[in-house]
C-alpha cells in the first residue's frame, strides 16, 4: 500500500502532543483510527516508531526520531504543491473588475489589460472608466476589485489598501499646428490665464487640480469649453479650440499635441487600490503582478512621454 500523507500527519500529531487521545482530537479522528494508521505506518517501514510503554506517554524511538524531520518536510512539500495547483486552477476561470481614470485607461490600462488577457484568456475582464472619487466609492462598495486612482493630497479612504505605482506631472497641451503658447520652455498659471481653456467635466481629478492651481495663483480662468470626456478635450485642443492642462501620460502617440510644462509644477501620485479587508483573489494578484511587470519593463526602456516616474512599490 505504501506510506500515505495521512499516516505521516497522524505520526506528527502523536510526536507533537505525546498523547494518542489528544493527537486524535487534533486531527479530528477517533483514537482507534489513529492507532491503526500509525501501526500500519510502522509495518510499512519495518520499524517501531513510537514507544507506547513509556510512563510519561508515547515517546519516539530512534527510528521515529529519524523519520520526524522527513515527515515534516514531506507534509510541507505536499502543502506547497496544493497551493501551487490552487493558484493555477484559480486563474483558469473567474473575473476581475478593474477601474481607472480616463487618462490612465488611455496611457496604462489599455496595454496592461491586453497583456493580462494574453496571459489569462479565461479570466473575464470588466473595465469601469471614471474619476477617482467615483472609483473609490465603487471599491468601497465592492463593485470593483481593483482600480488605478489618483491619490488626493489629504489621502485616500482608509478602507482601501493602496500601492503607489506612478508619479506624473500635469502639463499644458496645445495644438502642434499652431505657435507655442509661450516663448519660453515653460509657462506660468498667470500666462495660462490669458489663453482659452478647455476643461473636462466635473469629476475629473485633473479638472479639480487645474482650477485649484488658478485659485492658488489668484487668476480667473477663461473657458473656451467646459465639460466632456478626456478624449473629447484632447481632440478639441488638437483642433485649436483652446489649450488644456492634462496628465503627461496622454501625450504618448499624439503628435498633434504640443507639451509645455507648467510652473510651478503640479505632480500627482497614481496608486493601485483595493479593499483592505478583503483577501485578494488569484486574479487580482495576477493583475497586480502584470501591471507592475509592465511598468518595470516600460521604465527600463523608453519610458512614458513627458515627466512620468514609475515608483517601486513595497511588497504587500
């Protein structure tokens, strides 16, 4: 019949507690069952493993002492094997609900989701595109599994666990077909106030950052167009409707846009967020690994357009 993992587990239980009764209780079987399995193990190995006649309870024989570390290692290896298989099986099916701000969907998530789908084609992906505040609310309510969000200056909801992944700058976008909005390499908010401004709809983090920069500088913005999604804002800028303050991520692959840095600089941190009280699923852990791997490769290569820094997250 051979040695079984169950027999080894019963042997370890007796070795650890030095009592057949308590060993049987710890593994959840009747004492006669444990005793029979231990006897069968001794028969299989051809040696007595436990001295049952000792006054202070069962004591390991020299053969039992020799088996003890081997039995522990074999059971630990079996647990590792079960964990490894469970990880693989867990990634053969299921779904993951991912959220991201519009600029992050354009600049990061489109490529990350492509890579993730190639690696895990049987995982169903659901993408939600919105501002950071609605995404945070969706995470807290359990409507999303993970999301790339902007961390506000006051910090993020304590119900969430966050992994900072990017630090990006906000810059001024203007049409490349027209003259630069400034004769210098950068422009101030006061200079920007003399330009017609295109801003996205309420709920966009970049809108709030832009208006706050104007308020801090004591400048009243001149709006050409208010409202719309990020893609519409960029197209209006390309068409010459006005200029816009946008994340540096969106300049990639848009030759019709000119980037001019804004001074004083406005930076923001991008983080991968999830519910802190929930254990990440196999799919969530795999998505995090795919995202961090993608960013690491990108950082080692040509990187992003503009001033975007990939952060090195601590292991969680």
